[in-house]
C-alpha cells in the first residue's frame, strides 16, 4: 500500500531526476550543439549527448515507477513524458509534480482512513 511517506520519497526522486534530465537537455541544446556547429567542436556533443541519454532513460524509468503506484491518468502520464522532449519542460512541469504529489498523498490518506474506520 502506498503511504504518504512512500509517495513523497518517490515524487522527490522524480523531481530531482526531472531537473537532471532537463538540465542535461538544455546543456546539450544551448551549449554542446552550438559548439559543434559554430565552433567546430563535435567533442561537446560526443560528451553531452550520452550524458543526456542516460539522464533521459533514468527519468523515464523513474516516471514509470512512480506511475505504477497508481493515481495517474493518461493525460498526466503523457504530460510527464512530453516534458522530457521540450526544453525547459522539466522546469515548467515542477509545479504540476508538487500538485500531483499532494493529490496522491491525499488519496493515500483517504484510503488509510477508509481501512481504519470501524
């Protein structure tokens, strides 16, 4: 059963990994790609590309782990995945994740109260 503490832990991890993924995407797009095309330094993309790839896969794995706890509809899941493809998406999505955590915790508290009622 999902407790508010478990939900908080997993959502905190999701927020952290989301910021990591969003930051690596921005570094790739804003720093590495221009260095490759403007300054002729392809090494920047060769380094930043795989780092972002690992961050992206980690983000997706954490999203699927959190979603598997339940309480997510298809639109919420699509939003979480789509945010990984949009520059600044992780940062724009941060308030949504906090709101979702509160909603999931409330649902967990209601289930706990229902099970403990006589």
